[in-house]
């Protein structure tokens, strides 16, 4: 098991930036891919961005490409999501998630491939 705690959410105007952080503890963080998902009211939880265990591969949903950047600090068991040029449609609760398998090279997009989740942090973008 791994415990995940997100922080950094808040209210921002359209065009602004936020940086989400996720602190992990409980298992060998560096051997698992990590991802960010989001869930807007009335919608299903969706994949936003993921990063492989080795930090060599990243993956993004098309709607955030060029605006969001995922990164990780394996020395401190942290994963980040830098969000720039935010839009009202980015409003959602953002969740950090850990892959259920070690050493996955290709970042998975399916919720079923992640077995540990944080409690979520609210991001609200006003127009």
C-alpha cells in the first residue's frame, strides 16, 4: 500500500497557473508509474497525465497537452503537476494515483491500472 496526499489546489482565474503536489509514502515510490486524474461534477474520472517509474516517459490527455507538465522527484517521493494557461473546463477535483504494477514502461490511462489514490484537491478556474 502507498499513501498519497495531494496539495496545491485552489481558485484561479482563466489563464493562470497552479502547481499540484502529491506526497507518497509506504512503498518503493520510484518503481511505480504515477498519474493525475480529475473528476468534474457529473462527469467520470478521467486520466490527465502520467509519468513512468523511470521518469523517461510521460503521457497526457489531448486537452492538456502543451499546458500541463507532470514531473517526479524520486529522492523525495513526490510527483507534481504544473498547470499553465488554465481554462474553466479544467475545473475539477484532481487525484494523484499510483500504478498497481512496478516498472511499467508505458504509462497506463485506465483507472483500473491504479490501485492507490489520494483524497483529491479541488481546482476551480473562473472565467
